[in-house]
């Protein structure tokens, strides 16, 4: 049986719903399709947002040779055959271009993607590449440079999904209109909201409900919950992952445990693995908390290790503790800033030789080379005045670590201040 989402695909531009950020009467894309000047493009965004539907509509409007393939099942051999066929049609009697729609384009490796370049340059082939992943991560730059436009498809607004559901319920030819099903506004909205902007899920779940009902029956909220089981959460393993991880770290850095645990929940409920989240939490413990609460790295390591041991779903408890702890700790990035400043000098050539008294003297002949003279601090009560930086940096009075007075770092700051006073005599 043909799914309801397939039966209800719009057939004209005016029937297309959503993506108003680039497709509306008078927009450049709309006019390019109408004027038959549309070129190659990349469509990217989550499933069920209209990428395939719009590609098919464009091909219909342009009246060209149209081929649709899926990158997960098509290899270079098939692609080369398609390109040769396109050449025949372009340079032969037809003088007609071929449009190829490549779904899941990100699944092709660099060699496969680059196989398109010559055909695109010669104009024998135009293509629409569809991907759920950010094309700037997933598609070669050489291909992107030859593509006219990149269009980002967003999850459909709730009102758009409601409009599609209403159309399906009333359409007697392709939809469910002949069944005369009844559904009140709150229940219809619930179905739209739980579909999370995915038109395919919304329509196919409605189709599933209808397939198990009698004519003239009423759809209620319990049926919607049964059909969807749980709210679908959109999660793009490339871009959304990095956006959520970024938001998580920035919320921790901003000492907002509520926002931090919100983004943690979105990551985990969307399928993020323990190790990916745990690594980021461990980075935060040193980058953002650092010396303000030095024990943070130990606490977070213990939480992450515990999460790895117990596994999901209980691991969420351990990761939540680590996240709230980090967000609630005093903050300092002074140790990380110290490293970055030192690394900048190194890459700029500002280094110098290691002072002789710090060099290795464990081998025979080191003393003959002038190495030695190191003063062992523990023999002097824990500190003794001697130079540690290379001469050039010491003479310049370089200071990489600038401790804050946040949390426990203030204790270390006072200790280092005391050392400085003793140096000055």
C-alpha cells in the first residue's frame, strides 16, 4: 500500500508548503523555476521537510530528462553510465540537458563526488544533491564551488503541518476524504506538534491511524499518542550535534545549570552517545573551570566513567550530575589562556634555549658541557630563587599565567604573589 505521505506529495509549486525563507512567489528560486533558469543546487535539512518533493517539482517544471538516484545504493559504475547517457542526449539530436537528483549525497566519498565535476563543467548534467548533513562538512569544496545555490530546509512550522494534515483528511482522490474521519483542533495540533516538523511522519502516522479505523469515526488524543509513541526529536549527527554541544558548553561557562541540563537532555534524547558528551564535559572541566575549582576534572572524570559503566539510560543520571556541577562551579580559563599565550610565542619563534641548570645531567659528560647547577627546591623549604624560563623570555619578564580570584584559584594566586615578593627580596 502506498504511504499517505507519498500519495499527498504536492504536484505544483503553489501546493508546496513550508520553506518560505527561500520559496515564495517572487523569490529568486521561485522565479528561476518558473523561468526555467534553475541551475544545480544542494538541498540540506532534516527528513520530511520537502527536499525530494521540491526536486521532483523542479524537474517537472523544467521539462528535462530527470533521473533520481540514492547515493547509498548507487556507485561510480552506475554514475558513469548515467553521465554517458546524459552526454548522448546533450550532444545528440535531443540537445537536452539531464537533471539528476542524488538523495543522501553525503554518503558518497570524495572520489564519487568528484566524478560529477567534468559533467557539471561541460553543462551536460545538472544536479540537485540532497543531504541531511551540513554540506560544508559533508560535500567536497570542488563540488560546492560548481553548485549555484545551497538551500537549507527547516523543520516545518506546526501550522504548515496542520495544513498538510487537513488537506490529507479532505482529499477524496489521494487522501482520506472518502473515510469522512473526524478530528478536533486540539487533537490535530497534537499530531502536528508530536511530528516535530516532519511532514512525512505526520502524514504516515495519520495514515496508520486511518488504516485501523472505520469510516466516519473520530480520531482522539489517545490514538495519536499510540501512533507516535513518543515525540520525534530531530537530530542531525553533524550540524545539530555541534550546535547542541556548543550551547551546552556556553551554558556551563555562563553558570546557567538550567540551560546546560536542557541542552544535555536534547543531546541524549536525540541519540548522542555517552563518550561524545563525556569528552566535552571533561574539556569543560579544565577549559572553563580549571584552577577555580581544580577538583572539577576529578569529579567529572568519575561521573563519565560511571556513565560508561552503567550505560544508558541510567548514564543520564551521572552526566546530569557532572553538567549541573560544572555549571555551578566558579569559573576560570586562566590555565588554558596561559597555554595559548605560550603556544603563540612558540609559533612566533619566541623561545630560546633551555637554561643550562635545567638540562638533563643524568649522563656522563653533561658537566663537561656546562650543564648543572640546579637548586632542588625541596632542599630549601619548598622554593628557591632561580630562573626557569629561557633567557630571552625571562629578560622580557614574560607572564603567561594570570590567575583570577575566582573560587579556589584565589588561593593559588596568593601563593604566587608571595613567591613574587620573595623574588624581589
